[in-house]
């Protein structure tokens, strides 16, 4: 472990336990399990290596926070002392879609600042930029020489990302001739991100489960191809973390996105309380007088309920039952509660983010030391990979 700038102290972290899901408690295994033969003998579990990454998206929005970062803070808080945690800003993945170079530099810096602002501790977790460790791309190339094209064609995420980049209405309008190689093969690089550290656990949501399965397949192919003296890579397990899928405030059929044309469709971490209130008041709902949770027929109303539940660290069903079921409350009441909850939940992270993002030297120090630690660990893996494939 390392100590960052002695003058820097992270003033804010979420002490309130997240209720992202009851399922996540089952996925985070206990340090000891009772031996089946003797209840008095605890069986010590193996330490976990947990890896996850997030794309630099510029000023982060509500969806970025509840989609990944809140879960990372929870994992850090609940991990056992011997567990290793690595969280990365995946700059190379961002290049799969067109980027403004100057904007990308700022976006990478902002995402690192946000990771610190929400409570990730560089003394406990390894925080780094993926593109500061060349081992990722080297291992990605080796894996690409083992990965069947058919497996990549079955990946669905590249179609949805291409549809978004081309402003298509849905994936059926995607023209394969516009597909660049990086967008097609980035799941292989994602597998390298994970396996460069021999990660045993990866927190994923529904939309990334397919990519983790590919990483497991690639690990298995490598292990069977170069199996002597023993299998090198573990098959990483998913730590299923049902994410709060935050939708656009203006189009609840789509996710909240920085690329959406209407700025009122998203709530940014840097939005002042007055702007947050204005955006939520103008959010799309419906004409029904009561408040019920039904994502299929009432997506706008359900989206606001999901946001409220996420801010309160509660299940959405519990929020509806306690606050709206059988009560004469309308959308004005709901929007008012969502406004207050978002403003309060973002108050600490927003203030800390504004402080940290201006401390360039500190951010560079955290990134540099994180990359050094990450590379030290992945160097061991890559040395063995090179030896096995004949490049040592």
C-alpha cells in the first residue's frame, strides 16, 4: 500500500450502508465458512482479486454514479482485509467511438476525481488509468489471436453502442459497414483488463454479463492451449450487482446519457440544486393521478421512483409501499421528493469533486502510483504469459 500526498485528505465518503441489492450480500462471501465435518473449525476462504473499470464520460451524471461507483464504494467498505481491489478508468475503451482529444484528457481526469470524491480510497484500492499500463494491450493482442470471430459476432453491446453513435432508433438500423475493428474486438481487451491481474471476481450488471462469459471462455482457451505446468488463469466469477438503471428524464425509453442532445435529460454531478430541481420538475411522467411502479407501462414515473429509491438506499418496492401506496399523492409530490433526495445525496460528492478536480498534481500522483502498483502485479502475469506462448 502507498500513502498519497500528505496534504490531501478525502473529506467525504458514504458511511450509510448501500442497499443496492439483497443479492449482493450473497455474492460477497464471508471470510470463514463452517466446516461440514466439524462446526468448530472455520475454513478460511481464499482472498479475492476484484477488478472493474469505467469509461471516462466527461462530467459524470446520476446514471454513472448509481450504475457503478456506488457499488464500488460498497465493495471497498465490505471487502476483507486480504482482498485486493482494482478500479480503472478505461481510456482505451473510450476510443472505440469518436472522441475529441482535448475533451478526453479532461474526461479521464474528471473520472479519476469522481472516484476519489465518492469515497474510493487509494490507500485501500488500486485506482489507475488503464492506458497507463501497456500490459493490457499486449495481453489483449495475445488473446485476440486465440479468440474465435464467431464469439465476437455474438456480442450484442457493440451493436447498441454503434446505434447510439449513429443516432439510430434501434439496433436494426445499424449498418455493419460503419463498424470499426476496435468496437468489434473491445470485449477481448476487456478480458485482458480482468485477466492481467488474474482477477477472481468482477462486479457486473445485466448488460456486462455476456462480456464476463467471454472473458471466462478466453481464460479457458488459454489454459487449455498452454496448460503446462498448470492452468494460469482463474475463471473470474461475476459479483452480480443489480445496478440502478437510471433513464433519461426526457425519454424514459433510453438510458441517461451524456451524448443525448437535450441537456435536461440528465443530472450532472456539478449541477447546482436549482438546476437539479428544474430538470426533475420537467421530467416526463404520465397523466395517471396515482403513483405506482410499473416500468413497462409507466416508464417515466418508474424512473423517478428508481432514482428516489437509489438516493434513499432502499428497494423501490419498499419506497412505493411506504410513501405512495393507498395515499392521495401525485406527480408533484413525487418530483418534490426526488428533487430533495438527489440534492442531498449529491451534496457531499459534488463539493468534494469540485475540490479534487482542481488539484491536478494530486490526481496525477494518485494515477501514477496506482499505475505503478497495477503494473507491478500485471508484470508477473505477463512474464508467465510470454514464456508460455514463446515470446520470453
